[in-house]
C-alpha cells in the first residue's frame, strides 16, 4: 500500500495496465511529453515510449475516432479529453460509433475504449472548464459511465474500465484530485495524505463496475451522490447531526440499484446531490428510480440538491456549487416533512 493523491492513483492505474498489457495505449492532448495538464500521465511516455503514450492534436472527434478504430482492431486505448467541457466535438463518435459498435456488428466487434476527462467546478474554471456532463452519457445505451470520489476507488475503477470490453466514460472530479473537498472554499485545503481512502495498493486490483459504496452508514435518510459531492454530503450530515446514510454511486450507469433501493427502503427518505445542472440531470433519473422502487416506503418527498440551470459563473462560483449549507437544508426538510 502507498499513500496517493487521486492524480497519482490514476497514473498508477495506467502504469499498471501499460506494463501488464501490450495492447494498452494512452493518448490525448498534452498527455505525452508534458504529462497531462493535471500531470496524470507524468513520466509514462518516458517509461513506455512515444508509440504507446503520445500526444494528439486538439481534435476531440479525431481522438475518439482513432480510439474506436484501435479498439476494433484489438488494442485497449485510454484516450484523454483535457476537460469534459471539450468532449462535445467527439459526441457523435461516442454515441453513433463506440456505443453502437457491438450491436451493429452483431458482436463481431467491440469498442474496449476508456475515455478519461476531468469534470466539475471548484477551481475557478468558469463556464468553459467546469461542466459536469455525466447525464449526456448515462442516457446513451452501450456506454458505461464512472465517476470516482477517492484515490483507492479511482485506481481500481480505472483498471476495471480499461479491462472492460465496453466503452467507458471515466469522469474525474478535478476539485478532489489533490484532496477531499467538503465545500468550504474559505478553509485550508485538506490533502489526501493521511486519509484512509488514499491508501492504494501499488499493483493490480479492481473495484467492480456497477458497485456503489456506503461511505457513511445511517438510518434516518439516504443521500445518493457521487464525485466531489460525496464529501460535501458527508460534511452536511456531520454538521446537521442527522443520521444520514451516504451512498457513493461510483458507477453511474449501469447502476447498483440494489444498494440504493435497500438503503431507501430502510430509511424512508432520500436526498439526491450532484454538481451538474438540475433539469434533466442524473438526479432526475435517480429520483424516478427511487419513486418506482420505494414509493410505499417513502415518508417524505425526494429532495434534489444540484447546480443551477445556468452556465457555471466566473464571479459566483460558490453560489452555484452545491455546498454543505444547501445539502444540510435539504436534509432538514426531509426530516421535518
């Protein structure tokens, strides 16, 4: 075991897979010589050579198109989109080609590709470097969508994604690259060092896709969340004194529905938290599923705490970000209903 940040854990996952499988290749904007804008691929080109870890032009459609072709011919590409905000030029390739390839070829071809991308706000990136587009992927059949919340899960989920024969969208919340963030931007930064979820095995291991994690057991209300919001929800539960069970989805789709349903049926209350915009966000799907499977156990209306239906503002970052005050208020509302 070694103490790692999420950046180091992600790099370790790619290092392990590059060494373990000659078919794994890593590429994207600045991932080679420079080592990635967040340094997630630092040192990998020097170790494995420019034929396996290499830079690409700023052409997201081309990056993903090349990855699909590589995957069809037996490679396992790990493509990086520098920011999730710039994924949209590649959306047609992802939806029309990668997600459909197994179906349209009757199983003759697959797209075993992993597309990594930093997402979310909290770093003053404004409207062009802060988006959380997970819902545009969970809506597409044929894709897997994953978002870790800590270094241990990040490495295990990324290795599982690379080994998976389906195309995986691997979203990395950049606000927690270097430490868990509880939403209090005006307090000193807390690093990953010393945190139990920063203890990461140095070799090969996987965290199963489609598996949620109960990060805080409780009996009064269930909080369904993922990514950075796991730490915000945990802080809100602690500060309100409410016995909330916080569930980290980890795999957004396919979803570990059994864990979610079991918790809500136990607590009878549900709060859903995500950073993305509210309307048609993934929280809407979660609310529908809870309603369908837990209607007779619900003692209060389902609450959603999300980003607002606006672009991420430059000047009002923390008015947009769903902090612990907003989550805490939602917890109180469901308990008082």
